[in-house]
């Protein structure tokens, strides 16, 4: 079979997802020459290898070209005919999707569509790849099968003079029986199976063959509509309402088949913003609360046996609690930008400081004879140094009591209750710990 005969067998009598105008062009070239020997290829000709066509921008955007009429697979004739295979497109997209250096993919599409075989598998693969990386499409004309490919992208950008659409399926049959008769040729076919000779170009298309072909066209059309509706998040009725029409520029946006009018520069700029925003989101680290929550710490703390005699002087060197809170906030802000701060260590140190501060407040209030005030100071976040000054002021303003006689029978002095057994102090220490 010659190259042209092979191409004719893939075009005639089979459903296609191609723009009607391009189909007419192909038929006008192929039709008169079916069965003739094509012009020989130049000596030393080798099929063009598209595997190295993948271009990646410095910031990690892979540009995958999808140009020309689309077919399931191609041979040596592709360089002369402008065909591009779904297999080669899938190979490029897989390379980009699995390359760690590629952060996003832009499909640069300029195609009238093509064969049905292979396009739905490719569309499913694009949808799957889009789960891991942003995939956009520049539709510098994306019709029929090419639009199915574009519809699986997260965003479609169409230049102002370019078009999208042709969401439909078409099949053609050429009846050359009258031409054969005029030229004195008569074809006889021997076959088994009632449908084996359907779509022969040397006989009129039978009603049964036409009906079967229409059923297949309708089935594929339903698949096409469903895939586009899912990719574009549209109702199937809205996709069918396009009636396989072509929509250019901003009209494509109005019917929901594109998202933006722009050029390849606009597409690259938009994708760059998208991947930069995604990088910032993934690298963001949650900041510590700017105001400490004192009541949630439950870690046990060590007892200080010398607290009753030395707590006032030992706590005078404690820094202001709010100042420490501000320092912690600054550390938090810096850790959100860089990774030089060990947040777990900071949190642990911060929590220990809060426990120490609360313990100091409990001891100060107990020594001042006002243990009932400790809980309020802790809840309000008052610094230990401020508590000490306030307690001293309260003691100075209070009437001095010299008698050690406590309420009782009046015959003996009550022993002073120990800090360790004072229930108020015990409660405050429990609260602090």
C-alpha cells in the first residue's frame, strides 16, 4: 500500500475529529491520487524526531508544541504532510510531568484536529498529569480533537484572531463507482461477513452501512461532549449547544470554551505567577501566637526548696514578660521567612519561661500574704517583676499588724500555715504548672 493509499484508508469511511475545512483540503489532495505512486522521498531521508522538541524556560515551564493534523501514529511521511502523532505528544507530556525541574506545562496548540483513535487516551493522561503540575493551553487554533486536548488544561488562552471549538465528529465516504464506469473499470469484491464490504469507495454507501456509521459517530460525539464538559466544568447541554461551531477571540470566552484572550507571552507570564504563588504557599510555615496562652501548659515543673527565703531577690532579675513576648514574636516572624530558627526549641524555651514566671508569681503572692491574688495575675499575664512591685505597694498601704494572735480560743497563738500546705498556694501552683 502506498503512503497516499494508507492515508486515504485513515480518512475515508471512518469517524474523524477534524475541522470540516481541513477535511475538504485533505480530500482534495488525496482523492485524485489514491492508488497512484507518490513522489519518491529524497535519498537519505529519515523521519523527523520530535522527542527533543521540548523546550523549558529558565523558571521551569515546559512548552509542548502540538502543531498540525493529529493522528494516532505516523511514519516517514510525517515531515512532508505535517502530521503529528498522539504518541509523540504523550511522550513529551510525560517527560515534562515527570521531570523535577519542570514546574508547569504550557501546551502550544495550532491544530485542526485529526483522528479519533488515541485522542481520548491522551486527554485522560493530560487530566492525570494536571493533578501534579499546572497545565495551561495556548489555543492558537485548537479545533475538534485539538480542542479536546486543550479542554483538559487548567486554563485556556486564545489569541484575539485564533479560534477554538468544532466539538463534533464527522465521517466521509467517497463513491467512485460512476467514475469507474466512465473509465471502463469494474471492481468485484469477494468477502465474508455482511458488513465487511461497507464503505467501499467503488460502490454506493448502503443504508445499513450509513446507519451503523451514524451510530458510531453519535457514540463518539457523546464521549467528546462528556470529556469537554468535565475538563471545562460545563454542563453537557452547554457543550452541545455550540453545535460544533468555531469561536474566535473573546467570543470563545463568552461561550465558556476559553478563559483569556492573550499571546504566548501572556500565557508564560500567568504561569510564572501561578508557580511562584504555589512555591510560596508550600514553603510557608505557621507562626507562633503573638500572645502566649498561659493556662494551657501542663508540663510538670521542679520544686524549689529555697523558694520561701530567696524568691523575692532571685526573681528581681527576671525580664519583663511582655518584652519576652515581643522577642518571641520577632523570632516567629523571622522563622516564617527563613529556616534558621528551630521552632520546636523556641516553643519549648518559651513554655518553660512562662512556667517559671507563673511559679514566681505564686511564690511572691504567698510570701506577701496574698495568695488569693496569684491566679488573677497569672491569667492577666502580669510580669513577675510588676507583681512584686504591686505587692510591695499593697503591703505599704496596708495597716501594719504586729500581733501574731490568730482567731481561736484566745489562749494560744496559731502556728503560721506553711506555704506547702496552704490550699490557695497549692491551687495557684497547680494552675501555674
